[in-house]
């Protein structure tokens, strides 16, 4: 990212409110997906515990667990990206612009 000069560039970045809303929306979707997938995995575990010979259940459980891991990885990556974005924004624009606290 090129160095920002003056308040004009930082104010242009001030569209962060829209970015924040988008991030919050994506975060809600991912967390909802994680919760739903977690609930499905829990049910599959319970069913699998009752019927250890059902390979279909084992396959479904394995897929559900893998999906849950991918969702968690996605949440972790998004958190790192968000943290780094705020860090860069604050380093370069703190003199010119103070974003309202939303997080």
C-alpha cells in the first residue's frame, strides 16, 4: 500500500464504515454457518453413537467435521485480515482521522 499523504487520502479511506458493515455482515453469516454446521455434526455424532455400523453416517459425519474445520479456518483468516487492516489504517491515518469505535 502506498504511503498516504494528508487527510484527503485518509478521508477517502473513511468509507471504512461501509467496509465495517460488510465485514460485520460476512462475520454474522460465517458464524451462523458455523453454528448450523456444528448442530448438524452434533446430531450426526449422536446418531453415529447409536449405530456404529452405518458407513453412510460415518461419511456424513466426516464431511460435516471437515466443513466445520474449513469454516473455522475462514473465520480465523478473516480475523487476521481485519486486525491487520485496522493496524495499517491506524498507523497511516491516526493523525488525520479517528474512526468511531464499532468493534
